[in-house]
C-alpha cells in the first residue's frame, strides 16, 4: 500500500482564521516531505474569521510553484443551506483548480440525515465542486450510500479525511465505513490531511494504514501520484469546459484565470 500521498488536497493557512501557518510554511513542509503539490483550500467567507469573498480569485497572484512544490488554487466552500447552496459565487469558483464543498455547523445548522444528504448532493452537482469535505463528521449525519453513489456517477471524489481519524468523535469507524463503501461502489477518493498547521501537510499515515487494512484498491486514490492527480484534473477541465458556454450565456465569466 502507499506510504504517502503526492498531492494533499485539503490544507489551510492563517487566512482560514483558525489555522496556524502561512502558505510558504506549508510549502516548505510539503517540500521536506517530498510532496509534488498541495491544494490551497482555505475556508470561504461564511465561516467566522475567514477572509473576504474575493480571496479565491485573488489566488491568481500566487506563483504556480513555491519552494519547488506545485500549489493548486482552491477553496473549501461552505454549504450554506440544505439545498446545497455555496457561499462562493460562480465567478470565484471557476477561478479554482480544486474545490471542496463542506457542511460546517458554524455556518449552517445541520438538518436530518435526509436533509444533509440532500445538501451534499446539491453541492456535488455544482460543476466546480470536486469533493465533499469530511462527510464522516458525526455532526452532519447523512446517507453515505446515496452520497458515495452520486459522487461516483458524477465523476466526483469522496474525501478520506485524516483529521477525522485523529480528532472527530467516532471518526475512525465512520471513515472506515465510508472507505469500504467507496471500494464496493468503485468511487474514487482523495486522502487528505485537512492540515491546519504546516507539520500536518501531507501527513496522512493513519488514513493510509486504515485503507491498507481493509484492502482498499490503490487505483481508486486519485492523489496517489502526481500523474494520477493530473489525470483527474484533466477530467475536471473537460467537465468545466462543457459548462462554460452555458455560464457565459448567463453572464458569469466562467474562465480560467492564469497565474504567474
């Protein structure tokens, strides 16, 4: 089984308001661990203490490579209603290279399992959303089988969140349940640190050990290698291209924003 991931798809900086390290500190840590890259997915503005709404598109000012590590522009958008609405507008979302949709009880009061499932499905169906964050959280109960099945149908991903194993109540058991279901249904996953400190970037050993123990198929892990992650991003770009004309006709400047 894998001994590490090559791209960490869920990381935070001080711009999230409750994380502790800068982007450069995260990049230095990633370089030391031999990562190819990581996704910059600071919390969007509805979460208390987070940065301004325009921060996502402002990532165009960042270099593509920092400390020898590829930085993927992104965001952890908050699901702000039980229909799956997000707190990031489409112009900002189309500027990302990777987008997480998450339900946080500090932003939206979770509903019943059925209502939360509907919220997750609604968010997944936005073309820019690649993955749902920590759906294993006990505070946002949902129907795993429905969400995992829909993620697979849409060509989207399910997150195996290392932080859930470490700090969330019942997290290890729920992550295992989620991973087993993904294996059965053939739904792809990204193994992520959910780092809020530079030392955490790329540190997902408990999650990888769990996947090895249950015999999880390595080919379903999209961030197992740089090439595998690039293949997923190629799919993403094709998906985005297929809807750009529709969004442009509606007055949304749905185009990629080049970075230096």
